[in-house]
C-alpha cells in the first residue's frame, strides 16, 4: 500500500528526471535537493547542490541531446530506486575524453534517499564500461 510520502517522493524523482536532466532546468535543484546533498558512485563522491549542478552542466555540454528514460521506479518510506536508460551523442569533452560524435545508450540505477521532502543522498551505478565501449575508447576484443 502506497503512503503519501511515497507518492511525493515518486513525483519529486520524476520531476528531477524530466525537468533537471531532460530539460536542463538546473534551478529546480534548489527546490528539490537538500542543502546537505551527497552523491556517490563507486569511484566518486560530491557534496552540495552546486556540485550536482556542475556535474549536470558537464554532462549536458558533452551530450547536448542527453535524455534519461525511466525504466522502473520503486518507492519506499524515504527511498526511491530508479532504473533508467541514458542516451545521447558525445559532442564535447567529458572525463578527459574528447568528443567522439558517437551515440550512447547506457543502463543505470539510482537510489535516492529523502529528508524533509528533498533528495539528500544518492548512490548511482552507471554502466561506464558500456559507455566507454560505445564511445570506442575501450575494446574487449
């Protein structure tokens, strides 16, 4: 049975994907992301709203047609788990990799934790090996 918080958290996550990522409305971060926000990946950690804005600015510059599709979304008391597909065409430098002009289609998973109706902590797993293969940076053969 869904609780009121579950619906709100789902709505916030959908807004995060639609407005912040897909429509480059970075100002929305100030509304839906907690000031003490922490973002983690297996090899990276950043803190605060501005660091998150900088991350998206870099990705949106590198992939001007960046789009994230929600494949599945599961909401609990204070967490949302999101399975997604990231697509885009690599048109500018990212992580030291010069523009390749290649398109990518990458799977990922994001676990977000909420505090006081805002996203306070996220863990992301992005299939970076697949991205590097699709950009022709890494070959497994």
